[in-house]
């Protein structure tokens, strides 16, 4: 994706910080690239283990002329002590936060009948506790227009029995979306995006469509359009889950 000249990126979010958890994932990399190169934002890019994709991304964007400040950070956000250390570090580095994008996730099997407390706790900490704790510590640094965006999953509506801890803990994010939209209004708007399947650029569409009996998977491009809508859509739109799942949540 070409880097837009910062002089051209004159939108309301330019030069504000975007904090992106799980920025090392395909979705995180795409969103981080978009917010920095198109919206001219500064970036706090977080990963748990895979720092290399972030370093490579920043090197590539620098070669293309991006000159915004970028901070690469690493922490296991399912560990409450590591979470507190990460928050304290990032708080010292940033002011004027424009976007908090909660993308970090751990998707592994926890069949409901065999689910262990330890797995449930880790998922609840990563998807439920870490976002609210980060918002508690950052909302005073957010200035309007500012956005909180949660990456949830269309599976939260009915739940995936084989991934019970994942869908239950992701459902907490949808609850935070509604609760926080009310308490942070009108300074900050709060949004959730709920795909069923995000097709990556390197995935052929046919095998994916064979697995999905109804509808079309979301692509990274449509996801970025949703992010633009959230950023540019004004303050009236808040507290909603944007379902990108071809209507699956309807049953
Ligand atoms: N992909 C899909 O089809 C799909 C469908 C529905 C919803 N979603 C949602 O969309 C988002 C992105 O999906 P994705 O497939 O791109 O995700 P992914 O590839 O599974 O990446 C997960 C990200 O979260 C980070 N992470 C994992 N465990 C963590 C922990 N304990 N502490 C901190 N960070 C942690 C990873 O960091 P490291 O790379 O450093 O390990 C990585 O950056 C997720 O929130 C997911 O729930 C995705």
C-alpha cells in the first residue's frame, strides 16, 4: 500500500497516536499501515512474540517515505502484571491518543465440556480485562474526535462450542462497546467490528468459500473501509457492533 504524503493526510486524526494491540497479525499489520500511512497517525504497535513483522513493516514504510513516530512494544496482555507494566510504559511515551484498536486475540480450542479454568481466565484477561484496563488508563489522554475499536467475532452471537472460552470472552468486548459508548460520550466513540472470517490477501477465495456455505468472507480491504467509516463517520455513530459476516449472526 503506497504511503500517502503526510501533507495530504490532513484529517482529524493526523499526528495523534493510534495504539494497536496485536499489530503483528495480518489484520493488525493492515490496520497499522492504514492508520499511519493514510491517516497520518503516530503508531504504538504491540505484539506478544512476533516483533519481526512490525520491524519489517516500519522499515518498509520508512523506505516509502513515512516519517511519523512509531513505537514497537511487546507484552503478554493475558498476564495482568505484564499488562500493567506495558500500560505504564506506553503512558509515559504518548499523549493525544486518537485511536485505541483492540486486535490482540488468542484463538484456540476450549471445548465447553472440557474447558479448563486456566484457559478461561487467560481468554477473559486478554479479551475482557486488558481492554477495559487500557481504556481506564488512557481515556484521559484521548481528545475528541477519538475512537475505541474492538475486533470481536461474529461467533459471539451463538458461541462456538469448541471455542467456548474464546467466544465468551470476545462477547465481553461487545458489552464494553455499549457500556463505554454511554460513559465516554461525547468525547470518545466506541465501536466493534464482528467478522466471521477475514480473507487474507494470500488466501485463494475458493477454498475459503467452500468452507463457508453462505455468503462472502470479509476482506482486509472491506475491513479498512469499516475503519474509515468509524474514523470519519462523526460522533453520532457509537456503541454498535458492525457485523461483517454475511448475516450469519441472524441465525
Ligand atoms: N482471522 C479471522 O478470520 C477472524 C475472524 C473473526 C474475528 N477475528 C478477530 O480479528 C482479530 C485479528 O485476527 P487475526 O486472525 O489477524 O489474529 P491472529 O493472527 O490470531 O493474531 C493475534 C494477534 O494477537 C496477539 N496476541 C495473541 N496472544 C496474545 C497475548 N496473550 N497477549 C498479547 N497479544 C497477543 C498476537 O501477537 P504475536 O503475533 O506476537 O503472537 C497477534 O498479533 C482478532 O481479534 C480476531 O479475534 C478474526
